[in-house]
């Protein structure tokens, strides 16, 4: 193959013209590709200089040789037939094959074979381009793509690829794990449609598109956080970092996506724990600190800043700035304690005072530990500080309280469950005539005059545990044998695991004597009032009778007017006498509980009041929901009679439709009576005094000032309570609560 030559003289004249060197050089030598002209048998007739550069074979070596012998490897000889395809089709043909150069290098050549006919002879022009570099680049690209794909598929984060409209073009295996959707299921879908199952609003889509726009415009990475739904429906928190890149002239977005649900929960838990620690320090008034000794940098927690009254901005964070807060009188002591900790490498704890910027002084308990380096030099100190101002004040208060109890004018003593004294103050010793040492060996019932004190003690103790407190009166005997009355206010509580009865006792000898005097005076007063009302009642009745008789005989208008005035004054005086009698009756009579029929009682009262002028114009509203109820009928009638009568008398004449509403409800233990009206009302300033004896809120209306006093006395006699709500011009509401089966009040 190497020694063969080609002689152009074997060609026809027209053909020889084609292969003249000058023409061929001009046409072909400027082409940077292998150019060969072969006959119909595949024998090379002509080659250009680029053939030598690319293959290493000279024209002398190629001309006259078969194309397949030089440019096809042995394993590629099967492609020889394809070389003659242009002759068969009389057209073009493209092929690729690996070419072995003269120096045994392999190159990938892309061939373009073209058939032509010149002067009746058939030829093939073959041009070949070395595409080895392109092939190698494709291999490198494929390997790179495979590496990238492997990296993405095995990435710890989900990786998604979005187009400019936010639609998914790809995502990796981790994304499939996070959301449950396979890549084929989501490709072409909008990201938010997939991650929210379509249940998102326009704002979410706009937020995504805005993020893509900003990332494109600024060529920066954008981070988005949102809540997404797993394929199965449960909610997860997602963080996506999106970066823009250009591919084929268009922007795409690569997102690195991570399920941050657990991270958010952990952060929330950490925030909660931090808040709890801060709150715990705040509640306990304990702050912690750290001192980097080498850098002389002190760090305080928020509570310590609050405690010392120094903001973070105003605290220099040095040992010197800390000492500035310490009370001037305590600085030497504090500095000495810390220096001793330095020298001996031991913890410290001490109490000291601080002087806050607002001038207040607080007591602080400080405790610290010291850390050293490998050479034993102090490098770090940590500790806590607690505001113990309250404890100091409490201790002082307790000391004062103890002193006050010891010096109290009343006897104070503590008794255990076994009735033994465990504490007595000075007044108790003076009251009972025993020394403190003597009383602490005695039982409380040893002071009582009753011979049943010891036997009754267990029962009294159990009742006190249930009731928690009791106010009792008892007769006790002093050491000298004298007996005196004692009022004892007793409470039960537990102290340091022990059950204790604390009693405050007072000698009530003088009070008992005064009570007896008051009782005697009240009896005398009752007797006086009874006799006065009895003695005055008959003359008043006679006066009224004479006035009525005179009215039938006297014709003089002036005289008749005087008779009317006498009659009104006499009636008023008679009413006062009746009210006084009622007052004494309420005070002195014992409660006699009988069954009460509210319907009958109210009807009887309304019948007795129907002669009041304009009674028929008043709308009476009555609602009674009470079944079996027991009380004193006369007292209850007195209560209802006075309140209903007042509501009618003090109606608002300016209103077209006056009304009185009576509402009575009952539960298991109480009856609730509400009597309201839309009358003139009572000024707020007067409402606390309307139940006082002989008090009248206004002189515009006639009255004795006894009615509401009698009402309150009767209510309290029955063990109940009464209240009033009123506004001038709006009306009044009386609210009464009475117990069923009341006990007489002594």
C-alpha cells in the first residue's frame, strides 16, 4: 500500500484536467478536513494536505491505495460495502468510523461521501472531519451528567427543578420520600398544586412566582418556607432554597428542599424551654452569670439584668462594671470573697447588697464555681445570683410578728391534737396565772370549769378539723381559783406536718356585764314603748272618732279644713304607733316556722292595698315558682307588705303606665324574692342609709322612716339578706334571700 503511485495519465483528458495540482490545491488545500477522490472501486486517486496532517499518511502513501485498506480498521471492514453506496444511489452518504493513524492513534472521523460522474467516469469524493474531541466531550458530559444525577439522587435534601412558571420538571428520590409523590406523578404540575393538593390561595402562588422573579432579577438564591401536605394528607413544614440558572437560553430554577417539621418542633420546644427557664428564673428571682476571666467579659441572663436594674446596653460586661452595682459598703467584702476563690480554686457563696440605679437597695445571694486551665490558672467562673430581699423582709416580718404575738394584749396559744399546749404568749400566762413552763405541761381542758372537758375534747377536735374555725365562749378557772368568761377564736391548720389549733382568747368579763346592762335597758325600753303605745292608742282612737263625728255636723269650710288636718295628723301618729309596735314585735318575738303559701300571702297583701288612691292604674306582675317553704308567716308578711306598699306609694306619677313586679323563686335551701318597680327610684348616695331607723330619703313623701328598718330587721331575724338596686327616675329593685326552716336568731 505504501509504495503505490497514481499516474493521472491513465485518465481521459477531461478527467486529467480535474486533477491538475494547481486547481486541486486552490479548491482543496484550504479545507481543514480529509478530502479524498476515489474511483468506483474505492481506490484513492487524490488526497489533500489535511489528510497527511490528520492521518499521518502522505499523498504518496494514500494515492493508489484502497480507501478501506487505509481508513477502515479490520473490525470495520464490514462497512466497506457502505462505501460504494453513493455509486449505487448516485447520491450522498454519511458515515462514522474509527480511523487508525500512521502512528497507531485512533480517531473518530465523520465522513461525507458524494458521487459524481466526469466524462463518463464515476468517482467518489470523500471529506472527513476529525470529531474525536467532540466524542470525548460527549463522553465527559455523559459521565458528568451521570455523576450529577447520582449526586442529586443520593442528596440528603429533596431536589426539585422548576420552569419559569413554577411547574415541576424533575425531582429526586429524596423529594419522593418527603412528599410521597413519584417524579412521574408530579412532572408538569405546579409546585403549590402538588404540595397543597390544590388547596392553596392565589397569595401562595404569587409568593412563589415573586420569589422566582426576584431570584432571576438579582441572580441570587431565595428561601421560601411554607406548609405542605404529604400525598397521604398529613401536614409538614418545608423550607426551599431556590437558585436560578440558564439552560438553552431559558431560566430554570433548582430548589433544594428540606422537611423542617421536626426542626420547627425542636426549635419551638427549645424556645418553650428557654422561655420556661427565663420564666422560672423570673419567678424564683434567680439569674445566672458567666465570667470569661481571660477576656474579662461577664454575661448575665435577662433575669439578672432585671434584678440588678441594668439593661444590656448599659452594662459594660466587665468585673469592674459588676462591682459598680455592688453596694459601696459591701464592695470590699465581695471583692475579698472572690479573690479568695481565685487563690484557693474553690467555690464561693455569700450574701451582699446591691444599689440599683433607681436608688433601691436589694439583698442578693451569690454562688459561683471556678474553672482552671491545665496549668491551674483560673479561666472561667460561672454561678447564680438570687434576689433574697423578700426573704430578708419576710424574716424581719416574722421576727416582728413573733414579737407582736408574744406581746399581744389577747391570750394566744397553740394546742396539739392531744390538747397539750405547745405555745403560749405572755398575755396567756398573765390571764391564766401560770408561768409559760407550767402551761406547756398542761392540757387545755384543765383550765375549763366543766367536768366534761376531757371527754368532749376528741369530738370538738374533729368538728374543728371539718369547720376549720370556731368562735366559742367558755368559763375558765385561773390558777388562784377565780372563774371568768372567755371568748375564744379558734382555727385549725397544719404546720410542718403537725395538726395545730391556734386560739386567740379574750377576757370578756366586762363585756358580759355590759351586755347584761344593755339587756336590762332594752327590756325597760320595750316595756316603756309598749305602755306608751297602749296608753296613747285609746285617746287617738277617741280623737279620730270625735273628728269623724264633727265632720258630719260642722258646715264651716275653714273648720272642716282644720278637721281634715287634725284627722291626717292623728292618722299619722296612729301609724307611727302601729309601726313601733311592729318593730318591737319583730325584735322580741321568736321565729315560728310554718308552711308558707306565697300565692295566698301576696294576694292578701294586694287586697289590703287596693284602697290606695289610683291602685287600679298600677300593673302588677306576679311570678311565683315556690313549692314547699317554711318560715315565720307574720315576719314574711311584714317584709312583703312594706316593700310592696312602698313600691305603690312611691310610683312615678310622670309615667303613664306604672308597674310593680313580684318574682319569687326557690331552690333546695333558699327562696329568692325580687320586688321591682318603675317608680321614682333612690339616689345612689342614699341607698346605704335607707334601712336605718327613722331615716327618710326625701321630705316630698310622707312616712315614718320605720318601714325599711322593720323589713331589714325581719329579714335578719329569719337569717336572710336584703339588698337594693336603684336609679333615680328609673325604679328600684329589692332582692331578698331567705332560708327555709330558719332557726331563731338570738
